[in-house]
C-alpha cells in the first residue's frame, strides 16, 4: 500500500529549503517514515544540514520537487513541514486524507508531541 508523502525541510537561519515526494513509507505510525531514517541528522539541526538532508532523501528514493506549487500538485496523503531552527528540529504533520494537523519536536528520546492536535 502506498503512503504518499511530501517532505519540506526549511532552515530559518539560512533560508534554505528542500522539498521531496516519496510514493511509499510516509505513514506517521512509523514516526514519519523517511524522517525516522534521517533522525540522527535532524537531531544535529545543523545550519548546514539541508545539503546533507537532500542527499539522504535521494538515497531513500525520494523525488526532489522544485517548489511549493509542485508539492501541492503531488499526489499525497501526508505532508511533513520540517523546520530546523536554533539547533532544534520540529515537524508539523498534515494528514490530508482525514484533515488533521499535529506538531512534534525532536528530543534526545525521539519525537514528542509539541502541543495538542489541530482538527
């Protein structure tokens, strides 16, 4: 079963971003699919990490997208908006099929819900 997802990475300090589409493995029950596989890089929240994240997503067979418009047109169920800010990684997960939004922060123990879900 395909769990289609778009991942957008944004670094506020450098204003760099990268957007990817992944046709499978985007389910949130697997702690955000591809995000879990690159968690160690996200934990660093290094201000130069967008290039490394780009390369890792390509290894995970994600397709790079050119911009937000192309991301909006992608066939997706899940959208992950990942912010790298002040040495911290946060994620807003949108489930487009059921219409929910959840916010998470990456801690040394893994992903923790940041505040209550928006419905």
